[in-house]
């Protein structure tokens, strides 16, 4: 695998940004991937989003992602989502537009990755799980799978009990007051209730049973099942920890519709 740090200019954010990219290297003919990806030279790609306190280096530093991705011959693009909640902020930057549209366009220009829906997947952890499901549901023509690992999938509920006034102000700068979120595209439960499940990407969801976000994951699961979304859910013992996420990103990769290399 090649690990690339790509620095580029974002027109949407009007500043320099960075992304980490894993690309499979060419292999001898007898070991090459079978199928369309090998014939046309375009790789399936997973856009992998960071959590609230991390950046585009987190997945590389905290897990053995490079080794896992190599097994599947998949490219992995890791943009820096900052503390944006992958949303166009009410008072701030347009990170939803940047991550959902600009990053794939730039990555497709720079790297040999497929632009076809069947080859494009998005996943994330914690805040990134929220972002992956949101971007996937709002762009069903672009992504075949959207996956959440320990995702903060109910943003209204996330406001509850926050005692850190600085963090609360940060959320309000992005979303506005909590009462303004329900029924908007920032409310994932509303998206489940308002979108056509047959057009949506396949959803993958997992959460540790000791995770403080477990309750909201159960709510999201119940609502997704109620509206008949195609969803693969699994859980096991674990907290909001990289030890758990290192294990579960492997399970996400196994569930993507790509051939084992």
C-alpha cells in the first residue's frame, strides 16, 4: 500500500486542507484482482471520516487500517473533518459541502479511484459515523454503502446533558439551538422517515454495548427497521475506544461489496 498525505486547496472552505490516502500498489499479474476494477484500473474507494477530537491521521495512527485495506485492494480516502459534524455550519464553514462533494471530486482527479456508485462507500466513527450516514442518505446516487461505527446518530439527543458551555456553544454555532434541528437534514431520524428506503445506500451500523452512545444507536436501529431500510446491524462488548474501532473497521470492510484480493 502507498500512504499519501495530500495537501490541496478547498474552494468551499477557502483554505488549504489535507487528506490521507491509502492506495493499493500494483501487484504481479497472477495476484491481481479479478473483475472490472483490474481491467479498467479504477479502484473501489472508502471515504473514512474521523471523530470529534481527531483528524485525517487518526485512522492510520490508531489502527492497522493499512494492513486491512491491503487485503481487499481498496483505496481509502481520509479527509480532515475537524470538529465540523460534517455539516454546513449556521455560523462557520461548509464542511458538509466540502466533504460530500468537493473531496470526492478532488480525490477522483488526483487518484485512480472509481466514480461509480457501486464502488463508492463512506464510513466513520463517532461524529464521523453521524457524518457518514448523513452524507450517504442525502446522496444515494453517489454511495452504495454508508457505515457508522459507534456513531452519534441522534444529534438532538447529543445536546442533552452537555455541561461544557464551550462545547454547547460550538454545537449551536453549527446547528443552531436544539429545538431548531428536528425535521431538518441534520436530523438523521427525520431523514429515515422522509427518504425512500429503496433508493438509499445499504446501511451498516455497529456500537459497543458499553458505549455512552449505545442508546441512540438503538433508537436509530429501531427507526431504520420501522421504515424498512436495508441495514446490517451488529454489536459486541466494547466502549467508545480505539480498541473496539480497530476491530470493527475490519467488519465494515468485510461487508462491503468488493472482492477479496
